[in-house]
């Protein structure tokens, strides 16, 4: 009887191994409202602008970034002064890695260059790899860059997983800048 | 072979497993309530496709409207896009089905009638399918089907509670009649 039980237990433990692959809970670093308010500082009026990409615009984004936009619509929060001068536009954009989603807010100036970047959501597991990037000022490197400049941002320090997530964030900023660029005529 | 006749070590391991799953279920309940919410409306908000904030119609390529900053969500909510739904589905289907299977394995040695064991032991499996299937149905069929996600989670919890209760009773409190 004991041998039978031991076999059952061993089988059960072996079968339970994949449970460890569970994605860890989300870590929210900033709410959407806080991110918009911070990245569009100086604005007194806020607008939401939603755009659907034409096939030409999707192809243009793909050529700039290697990524094909797949959402039905993209939403920009636009900040303007009381005199209707555009301060910038912020877009939230995510990538789903095997360790969970990374969501960033990217603010673009009217000329299409990056004004600021904020990581708004990661997971418990990825936070340990993303935090050194935040502490090391990685996000500040994107200011003034266009889509191509954003994509070229990397880090030399930190562990391999931090470098991997630096690449993820750089891709997201590049995609945001490219999305803004191809829709700028309608902004 | 019955749970009440298990050797002490097996009784201990089964009990520890049931307790561990109970703690895990409470943690999962707390996480679901804080990250998404426990009402069909909260599930619907989290899973159904993002609706335009502007009055953008079909075929319209862009639209803009002025908003108050307060209209942008203050409390960050997890919005489950399709790639995250795929990730969540595969990990939860593996994980919950394995948990349901291990619960059923313990429960198979319970002294209840076979019919009752089948009905109760199947609850965590059915709950898992309803839960994950309900997420996909809410996303792609109808937002009103978010009630399936709540029903699935409830069935899983009910199944666990019954299995744990009957099993602990059999393991430690049932007196076997001598032949």
C-alpha cells in the first residue's frame, strides 16, 4: 500500500512542476492619470484623441520599428495650454513578455520627439529587473529621441535580464514615437 | 483503500497539501479582488474590448474630444488584452487542472458514495473551464458572459471547500468499524 501511495505522490509532484510558470501579480508604479499629469506638465486642458491606422500607416510603423500595430484604435492623451498650444501627447503601450506585461507611458512633443517616459506597470517578478533601470536613469535617455533613436537605447550595466527589459522598454518607446509620427498629421 | 486507513505520513502530507491549496486560494481571491474585482461588472470592464472615449464611428479614422483629467482612471486596473489572456489561460489551465486533479486524487479515497465523489470531485474541473472559458467568452462573444468567470471561481472554491472538509474528516476523525 505504501509503495502505491509513494508512486502516486511522485507522479503528482512531477505533474505539478509547470505550476511554477505562473505569471506573478502586477506591480502598478503609477496610475494612468498620474502618468498623464506628470508627462504633460504645463498643460491646462486635456484632450483624448483616438486614431485608427490605415494599412499604409501600419506598414510605415512596421518599417520604422519592425513591429506591426495590431490594435483597432490607439489613444493619445493630448495636453494643451490655455492658449491652445500643444504641450505634447501621451500614449500607453504594452509588451507581453514571458514573465508578464510591461506597460509604459510615452509623451511625445509636437515635433515627434520623446518628451518623457514612465513605466506604469510591470509584474512582481520583472520589477526586480526593471527597478535598476529606473534607479539608473535609463528612462531619461529617451528625451529628445525619435523612433530610431529610442530603439538604439541600450544599457551596458546590470544583469542580463535588466538588459533584456531595457530592450523591451526601448522597443515600446520606439513604437510609441513611430505611432505618433505616422498619425501626426491628424494630431 | 480509504483515507482513514492511510499511514500517518500520507495523512499528514494530504492535510498539508489541502491546507496549502486553501491558503493559495485565499491569496488568489485577494489578488483577484484587488487587481480586477469580484463582480461581473469588474470582470467585464477588465476583459471586454476597449471602447472609444470619443464618439468615433465605424469607418472614422480619428476623433478628438476635450476631457477632464479626472476622466482618466486614477486607480490602475489590469486591462487584459488578448496576449495576456493567452498567457493567463495557459498557466491557469495547467495550474488549476493540476490542482483539481490532485484534489480529486485525494478525494477518490474518500468513503462517500461514488456518485457523490464524482459530483463533488468534478466541481474544481468544471469551475476552471467555466472561469477560463468565461474570460474568452467575455472578450470575444458577449460582455454579459462575464458572469461565467465569477460562477467558475465560485464553483472551484465550493469544490475545494467540500473536498477539503470531507477529506480532513475522513483523514483524522472518521472511526473505522472493525470487520
